[in-house]
């Protein structure tokens, strides 16, 4: 899903580029490009978050964490997933769906431009992204369990090209 969401960057780049070009070269700013860019960037950011988690690419204050033994890291991660992450993702999915549904029922549009772009599709990305993060959190918990048992973090699929060649 994260790789699919990454393709949002192409129309996002086009709309921003079009706006800059029309604004500065023709002195004719558009009414749609800012709203479109904000909505696409929001969807891009939210929908790619589970992929980012799967690659351990989120910002982390690991000044001490990185020096801990793997089992200690896995214990900390496991506790934080169970006590903070999962309750937060359940709440975000629940509240995000209500937020989207209320917006959908009234066919909410953007109040920031005369174009009045519908914003309920972006609000739909909130519970979807939270649910995808929840699913990725399950995978992360399984990684923690493996690390607790073996004392090593499991390798990522993308980091083992030699095994892919052997299988093929």
C-alpha cells in the first residue's frame, strides 16, 4: 500500500509545478492547485506511514536506545506497541471513521478557496491509514517477539538480494 501511495507524488508535483508556473510566469494563480496539493500531500503522508514504519524510517530519539542490547530494544518496542501504539491506532481508526463519515454525509468541501474541493476523500484516508498502521504494528510486534527469542532483529526482505536470486 505504501508503494502505491508513493505514486501520489506525481500528480502532487504536477499540481504544485502548474501552480508555480501559472502564478509566476502568467500572473494567473489557480483556485484549485493549493487545495489539490494539500489534499494529495495529506493522503500521501498518511497512507505512506505504515510503509515507513515497516522500514524503521520514522524519526526516533535513539540516543540511548541504539546502544541497548537487541532484547532490551525489543522489550521496549513491544511494551510501547502494546501500551501506546495499538490503543492510539484503535482510537484513531474509530474517531477517524466518525470524522470521515460526518464529512461524507454533508459532502463537506474546502472553505479555503472558491473552488470548494470536496475534502471527505482526504478524511477517508485517516481511518484507512490508522488501520494500515495497526496491521503493520502487528508485524512489528512479531519482529519484537523474534528478537526476544533469538537476540537478533529479523532481516528485512529488501536487505537480502542474494536470497531472492537463489529462490528465483
